C-alpha cells in the first residue's frame, strides 16, 4: 500500500513537470509554498520534487513566497 502511494506521488510529479516542460518555458514561477497562512509547513516533497525536475532541464525556477525572507531557497531532499 505504501509503495503504491509513493509511486502515485512520483507519477503525479512527473506529469506536472512534463506538462510544464512541454510549454518550452525559459522560466517557471512557483507561487506560495506554505499550505496555510502563518504556517511554516512547506510543501517539501511535492513542489520541491517538481522544482528539481524542472531545474534539471535547465529551466530557471522563480519562487514567490511572501512569508519567506531569504533570497536563496535551497532545495533539499
């Protein structure tokens, strides 16, 4: 069951990434990483996985997160 969930999440990230890459963008923007106002719970595994896939295709990723103060957003996994 857990393996099926992991596989479904991977497939979802791949589909979103592919849909963006098919548009041949030079830059992809990501708006709001925080789930709810005042939360420090970033959508780590989903959006960061998508951002990593897009960056791997040499497409610039720009993040707008009003609650994030730093200029650098290090994608970790």
